[in-house]
C-alpha cells in the first residue's frame, strides 16, 4: 500500500490551477462587495436635490441636522454597548483565569528534614545558609521571688530598724 509520489510537473500544474481559482474567487468577492456598497448607498443616501429658493435650502439644512443628530445618538448608543460588552468580556476573562488558577491542594506527606536541608533544597547548593531556629525565639527571664532570702537577713534588718536610728533610716530610704 505504498503511496505513489506525484511528479513535480503535475504538482506545479495543480498549484497554478489552485492559484488561478483563488484569484478568480477573490475578484468575484471584490465585485460583490462593490455591488453591495452601491446598493447600500442608493438605499440610505439618495441623490442630493438642491432647491432654488432660500426657504427650501433652510428646510433641507434643518432636515440634515436632524438626521445628523439621530446618527450621533445611534453612534453613542452603539459605543456604550461596545464598551459595556468589552468590560464584561474582560471580567469574564479574569474569572476564567481565576478558575484555571485554582486547584486542589494535594495531601502532603510529612518529611523529616532539618531547616538547613530545607533551605538548601529551596535556595540550591550555591547558597550556604545555616539557620538556627532556636536563636530567633524570645527569651523569658524567670523572676526571683523576694521570699527566698537567706535566714540571717531578717534579724539584721530588724536590728537596723529598731530604735530611733532605725526609724531615721526608714524615713531616709523612703525619701
């Protein structure tokens, strides 16, 4: 079932025939477009009739101004519709992009890896960064309670405060 190859002469002959047919089709389409243009102009734009007196010219100008206003209104309405539809198209494109961007997150497996190994995997081998996670933790200082004083201290403080001299020391320390 081997296919027979076409000779180069036959191939070029077929190519020229196709090109000739394409050229004739393009010419026919151009003629049809020209005919449609003429037909449209005859329907929508009648031949210009210029009256002789001034009053008839003014009436013609008023009529033309009214037609211009109608055409401008239609143009404005069409522009508004086009801008509205373009905005809707953009919104729909954004929604499609958002929907395409969302996907189900796969269930992740737990992998034991140190922080250094994780950084090396993310940043590559060229970045050698060691990270001590415990260094960034907040340090909490434990408060020492005042009750835990040695036993000998309370006797000294009572003897110092006893008598007139002790009261004097109390007032001096407060002030």
